């Protein structure tokens, strides 16, 4: 390796080591959380010294030993399922999902051992320790992620990366990375086909693909992201592989597949070729049952919790002016089925009669996202209800009935659905939701194109963990309200 290569590799490696350092901090955080959990729950639930754990033909073991073993197995499980994998920590929901999977696996293992050995162990202890620990683990990871995002906004804890590939592909990937908060990558330049950077503002062209090695030497980077590898011949790809290995930087492939979550991708080596299999998303069987169960339990609990809010809102609407308390509107649900969506009335009584003329005045009736800017039909109490999303609460009844889900694409009117193209119609493959991915990613400030992209990402990459994360982010958006959701 030449001196220049060694220097570039040394700089890149020092900067690129931050995921490992971050993962090591998560390890000590997990140890602290598990220790606090087993200690606190153990003190609250386990019997005194006379209540040791026993089983037939086995020794008597004190609860402190049992708790220590549970804690050790728990930490091993978190490590075995790669909850601190430096490739995934700080990104997306996979980190949270693995924590849930590891905790469930350790709980099942503990119960199985206790059952087969016939252990006399506190059931209350087992019923509390894992749910409490899971909540604390997820909370600690979320706090660490907020710390990481703060550092990344200052330009720290990111990978300096260069994109290489055909110009339009490079531009698309650069835009996606830059508009995603907390991607962990700072794009410092591109290596493209020699076409000037027209339409790529703030992207420095470091060279063309044929001179990629010289361009790598000129940039102090941690990663080379190869975009659309089919545009690069095999010999050039081989030379790039050697070049990044000599410079000790990461080589990352960005396939032409967009908005496909990791669990749907499976790589299989065939004849020396890494073939990528993409699973077709299906919401059926166990997945559909799990989502429906989550909806029923969650919506019922929320109806009970918010019952005082329902009463106070109904009184406020009646005092504010004439008209019904609830607003009923036909919306399009899963598979194109029509249903009546309920909301607290936040507009004047004849609001629907004024919609067409208002849309014509502002020229916004030709896109499938009808919105009236500074809508004059909204009442005084209605603005407050919308600001805090209280007007949406009656849709919990729709969720209980099965018309809607807690999370999913927002339901739209028939006139809006009539403007869908074939791609947009895929958002009707699942039940509409009270909240969705685009509501927590920008609320109503997003364009229709960005909205449909986020909705389709949700439809094609559904998971229960993602639903929980979206609901959590929805609560944050309501507590710190922006524009009202559609």
C-alpha cells in the first residue's frame, strides 16, 4: 500500500469506527438497564429468605442467584440476536425489533426451563420482569438514538461517503440520503459518467468512473456507495473492490430497488454471483390476525382512556355553535370498500357544500390530496381540536368495528381515489389508519408524490414493531403539534 493510500485508510478508519464505539456504549447501557430491572422487580416480587427456588431432586437456590442467571441469559440473548450490530444500530426499526425478539426468546427459554425442571418460582416475578425490562430497553435505545441524532446534526458520528454510478441513479440516491434525518451518511461527492453535475446542486463531481481510484485518493472518506452496479462492467467492479480494500474503507452496494425493507431481501450466492431475492409482501394469516388483535386491544384501551376527553369535546362543540357533535363522511377503505368515517365536527355545519368552490379558487382539485389552505370553514373550537388531533379520536370506533386500523394509509374520499394511478391504488391493499407513516414524517406539508411513496413503503414492509414506532411518533407529533393531518 502506498503512503497516500495508508494515510487515506488511516483517516477513514478512525472516523468510520464510530458505529462500534456507539455499539459498545449500548452494551454498557443494556447491562445497566437489565441490572436495574432484575434488582427492582426482584425486590418487589420475590419472597424473603425462606422463599428460595426449589425443584424436585434439585438443590435449593436463592432468588439473587436466579435473578443473576436470568440477567446473564438476557444479555447473552441480546448479543446473540445482534441487537447491537454496528451495521443496524441507529437506523430504522430493525434494532427495536431485535430487542423485542431477544426478550421474547429469553422469556420463553426461562419459562420452559422452569416448567421442565418443575421449579417453584414466583409467577409474578416472571410476569413483570420481562415486560418492564423490555420497555426500559426500548426506552434507553430511543434515548441513545436521540443523542446520536443530535451529534449527527452537528456533523459528528456520520460516514463521509462518495457515490459512484450513472448520473441519474447517483442523483436519486443522494437526494434520498440527504432528505432522511439520521441516515448516518454525509455525501461529500460523486464519481459519475463525466456528465457535468447539472441538476445536482451541492454535489461535487470528483471524477468519472474510469478514474475512480484517483478520485478516491483525493477524498478523505469512510465509504464508497456503488449505485446501480449494472452500469459498471465486472472488471471495473473488481478494481474498485481492490481499491477500497487497499484504502481500508467500506464498500456499499445500493441496488436499484427502492423502498424495500431489509427483511424482504435475501442474498443467495449462485455461480459466484450474489443474487438478491425479494419477497412479495402479503398481509394474511398470522400477520393479519396479529394486526387485528393489536387494533382491538389498542383502540379499546384508548377509548376507555380518552372517555373524559370525548365528553369535554362534545360539550365544547355544542357551546361553540349550532350543528351536530360528530361529522360523518364516506371514505374508501381496504380493497375499495366504502365506509363511514367518524370525526368530531371541526367545521361549520354546511362545510361540504363549500368545498368545491374553495378548491376551485385555489386550483387544488386535480391531485389526490385535497386540501384547502387557511380553510375559512373551520370553527374556533375546531382549530384547537385539529391542532391537537382531538377531532380524529372518534375513529377509534371505526377501528373497533374493523373499518380502519390504528396505523395505515389515511382514508381518502371517492373523488380523490378516482384520481389514483395503478401504483397509488396499491395503498388500498391494507386497511386505512388513524395515523400513518407520512403523518409522522412531515404531516400535511409533504407533496402527493412523497406521501404515496411513504404509504406504499408502509404497505410493502409492514411489521408490528413499525406500527408501535409510528404510534409513538404520533404521540410526539400531537404533543408538539404542527400542521393537521389529512
